[in-house]
């Protein structure tokens, strides 16, 4: 499942930290498109719901972005 994060809204560092935090739960590949950072998420457990993992990942990125922007 691919999720897109608009580069003007989400911090790259928050995305990077989320990838590290979720490395046990999913294999992830980050790429770039015009205006977006794209993360391809593939749960390691075949019984895990990809939508649920992606949702948790997106929440983690959002939380990290909010926290970091609050510290600027």
C-alpha cells in the first residue's frame, strides 16, 4: 500500500522516524514524487491488515510532524 505525504505539510524527519519505528511491523520503501514523499508499506505479517498498518503509520508521521513543528 502506498501512502503520500505532501512535502509542505509533513516533515521528512518525521517520516524517517516513523519508518524506523515501524521497521518490525512492515517493510517500507520511500520514494519521491513531485510535491510528495511516497512510502510503500508492506506488512511483514501476512495476516496483518495493510490498511490498519498504514493508518497507524500515517498517525505516527502526523504526530511527529506536529511535535517537531511545535518545537520550532
